[in-house]
C-alpha cells in the first residue's frame, strides 16, 4: 500500500541499510571486548597464547582471530600492565561505541527526508485528486470528513507508518547480525532461545490484531468531529438566530465523547504492548540464564563464564530490536487504517473522463445545442428528461421554474461538471465529450447565486484564473461591473483582503467582484445562476447593470427566479420536474396563460 510512495526515495533506504549494518558491526565489536576485560579483571584466563599465522589451513578463521586477539592482549599486559591494558581496551570500546552511535544517528537522520517527503507527496496527491474529481463526489462526501482525511489521517500515516519504516529497516539488520553472533558464540544456547521466542511473537500479535479495526473507528469519529466543526463555522449565523447554541454544544460533546471512547481503546491497546513485551523478554532472559548457568556448572561446559556474559549482553541487545519490531507491527495496522481512508479519495473514480484524442476548441462561432438530453445522478431517477434547446451565438436563453426542477443541473452539463446520461451537448456541432475539458471551460464564464470568493485581495480575486493580469485590466473590469467605486473607498483599495469567502464585503459587493472576475476572463459563453436573487433592490440594480454590460454580445444561459431580470431574453424555457413544459419570449409565455403566467402573477403580487 505504501510502496508506491516510498519508491522515489530509494536512495535514502539504501543509505539507511548501509549505516545500520555498520552500526550493528561496531556494536558487536564493542561488546566483544567485554570478554578480555572480564578475564583481565578477574584473572580467569591463565592460558599462554602464541601467535598463529592467519593463513593456517587446519584452523577456522574465528579460532585464529580469537587466539591472536588474546595473544595481543597478553602482550599488552606484559608490556604495560593490567591497568593500562584495561584503559586502552576501554578507550577502544568508547571509539567503537562512538562509531556505532554515529551510524545509528545517521541511519535515523537519513530517513527524515523520506518520512517528510512521503507525507508531502500524499497530501499533494490527495489535493490534486480533489481538484480533478467531479462535483458529484463532493455532494456525497462531507467537507469535514475530507479535511479530516487530509489532516488527521495523513498525520497518522506519518506517525504510524513512515516512522515505523526506520524500525523496519534497522531492526531486521540488527536482529540478523546479533542472531548470527549468538549462533557463533553458542549454538546450544541459541537453539534453546529459539524455543522461547515464539511465546513473545504470539503475545505481541494478540495485541495488534484488533488495532486496525479500532483505529478505523477512531478516525471515523475524528471525521465526525471535523464535520460538525465545519458545519458550525458555516452556520453560526443560523445557530445564533435560532438560539441553538446549547443544542450544538450538546451535539459536539456527544461526538467528542464518542471520539474519546474510540481513541481510549486504541491508546490502551498500544500502552499494553510495552509492558507485555518487557515481561515476555524478562521471561526469556530468565529461561536462558537458567539453561546457560546449567551448562557452565556442568563438567564439560561448551562456554566459559565471560563468554556467557557476552552472550547475555548480545541476547539482551537483540531484545530491543525485537520489541521495536513488534511495536512497528502494531503501529503499522493503525497507519494502514488511516491509509485506507486516504485511499478512498485517491482511488475515487472520476467519471468525467477526457478522451485520448480530445480536440482543442479555441473559439465559439455558432450555437450551443442540447439534443435529447437525459440526466440522472448515480442510482437515481432522471433529473432531466428529453431536453432540446438551441442557444445561438450572441443570444440569451433563460431557464425558469420551481426549485428542484433541474435548472442548475442543466447548466452544469455545459462545462462538463456532470456528463449526460444520454443525448448530447454540442458546441458548434461538436459533442463536448470530444473536446479537451480545459479548453472547453476556457470558453465559459460563471456568475453564481452565491459569489464564491477567496481569502485574498480584491485584485487577486478579480484576476483569479487570468494569468499576468495587469492593474489596468482589473480596474477596467471592476468599472464595468460597478465595483470600482466601492473598492476605491477601501483604505487599501485593490489590495484590500476580503476575508474568508469574502466575508468583509456585502452581498452586492461580493457579486460585483464575481462579475468583474467574469468580465476579465472575457468568455464568449456566460452562465448566470440566479445572480441577483439574494440582493436588495439597490444592489440588484447595480448588479443588473453590470450583468447587462457583461451579457452584451455574449451567448448567455441565465437561471432566474426573478422574472423581471429575464424579460428581454431571446427565449425563456420553463422547466417543471426536469422537463421543458413551455418555451417562448416573455410576451408569448404570458399569452399562453400557463405555468409561466402563474409564476409571473405570483411575483407581481
């Protein structure tokens, strides 16, 4: 699951492997000095050693090396005395330890770019994937849940998996080198030790089994918490208006309690791992001490006391990598649970696909056509049924009808936010599915009911999506949109930060900034989605003036609730329950005395 993210950082893994090998070798060498140190201290070895040539054929290299090492030590004792020899051995032990710890530090430090790089790559991948997903995906997912996956889950991947990578590289190397040393030192003791090890493995696996399921539950509760926080921040005005603070507090407390319970289960199971591994390790040491002691006390002992102490030191050293290996074994399932949730976004299917041979479209010359268009959301009934509309270049077609009649869905088909279930949307006779999405959307400008602005300056919001826009171009667009005057009243003018979602501006001001943005893009096709429905009379007049200038000589599809704003449209299509029930000019529809006339009369009242 993580292999795809680790692959670009192979060089760091190779470096970590080599440094860990050196660390293990230096560690074993430093511990080897314990035997002569103990023998000198307690005058246990009275053997007279003679130098054996290194190329002696009838002896193995281990015996030659040990003999010659003791030979040099006895020579040093004879020349400098026991105290100086101990000091020199101690200094050598210090140097070996310094080399070992340097390699140990280096192996951890070299993994930092890998850990941080993997987490950065996952975040960027998730963000880029979100940019490419269709709008339908986000109508099914909660914003808070997506934020939780990008923050909490990706953080958990870093903590649980990438931090465990260091353990997964280092500990197998240490275990291999230490275990080989144990076999060389005493195969009898090692054979006995191996009989006890499965007990430790069983104990640790019992702890890790439920951890992944419990972690998934805890991360789900974290998502619920983030979702409520997002809803609260977005709906504070309504919460306060309906005096619902206590209700929201109780709801948040309930979710927080559930998160606490789920997190506690995970934390307790994690906390149990260390004491259990400590206990099982002590049991193992106890059995080995008993067995080793029995061997030494026997008449034909295969090892002497200093070698047994060396064996125990190495055995104790192997316990720590085993414990860390076990810790990685129960950390990783926790991280994999989070990775599963991140993968739900990364592996989400994007049904808005661009054909391999899709063509660019650089201009709009003739007409937009909806031909026998049907549309249904996933596993749902048809929202649009047999829609046939032609929008000639330079004309305005308006869509009216009750909420839920399919107006917004219909205009969303033009830039391919959704794809038709059957039928086709054509621009200049070309099916939009045969065109490159980027090039198609470059022809289309949007002004929505809710002006979608960003926490940035007025200049950057107007110039959004238009590369290298100059101040003169932005000011010209703002003037056409009736926005220049109120912008200049601000202390910092076009450099004024407008806050989250443009919260420092009024509704009319936000809408005019949105129109200025569309003017600067200068698209040949314009989609207006109830652009004046949420405004007061004065703001509506200013915005409508700006829209009239914007729509001049442009092909426009306008959704309107206020019929007064679309009286001059070249054609008005009345939608009801996903079907066009009436069409014509304002006067023609009034004369029909049908659904449109009812809407008009209700608004007149």
